[in-house]
């Protein structure tokens, strides 16, 4: 190695200096740098864990929100259906009341018609009786000949027709 110009002492001194430098650097430089790197790695890992935790929490909250939203939609749908059923029930009740009221009105109308018919029948009977009494009274007061008899009957018949129209007193010349 002498031919190459390499001295073992020089190599040994260089190696020993390098080892001392490595020891000193590891004691004073690599230790703090390594601990700084480890703290930085722990901080980064903590931040990553926190981000993962927040992401998991966000996903959980999103699922809860979606479940609540679906529940609210179901409740709203149920409330709408209940309102529709209630409205249909109210409509049916109103229709039943209207039908019942209509039936009562029809029955009252029929009763009024029957009462008016009965009243008209009574009035007609009274008028016929009055006409018969007047006719008999005229017959008694007048001398009847065959011509007078016919004229009297025609007059009474005309009076009956006129009294059904409400004009019996004017057509009978004061018979009513």
C-alpha cells in the first residue's frame, strides 16, 4: 500500500475521527433531530387520526341526518294521509247530513203539498155546498119553468167552473 501512498495510520486516524464525529453527532445532533422527527411524525399521525375520526363522525352524522330526514318524510306522509282521511270523513259526514236535510225538506214539501191539497179540497167542498145552497135558494124563490130550469142549471154549472178559477162571485152576479 506504500506503492499507492496509503498510510494505515492516516486511515485509522480518519476512521477514528469519523467514529467520534458520528458519536458526537448522534449524541448532540441526531438525537434532537430524531426526537423532533418523531414528534413531528406523532403530530402528523395524530392529525391523521383526528381527521379520520372526524371523517367517521361526519359519516355517522350524515347517516343520522339521512335517517332523521327519512323519518320526517315518513311522518309528513303519514300526517298528509291522516289529513286526507279526515277530510274524506268530513266530506262523507257533510254529504250524509246534506242527504238527511234534503230528505227532511222533501218530506216537509210533501206534507205541505198534502196539507194544501186537503185545504183546497175543503174549500172546494165548501164552495160546492154554498153553490148548492144558493141554487136551491134560487129555485125556491123563483117559479121554475122548463126554460128557467135549464138556464138555472147552466148558471150553476158556470158558477162551479168559475168558482174553481176563483171568480165565482163575479160571474154569478152576486151568488157567491
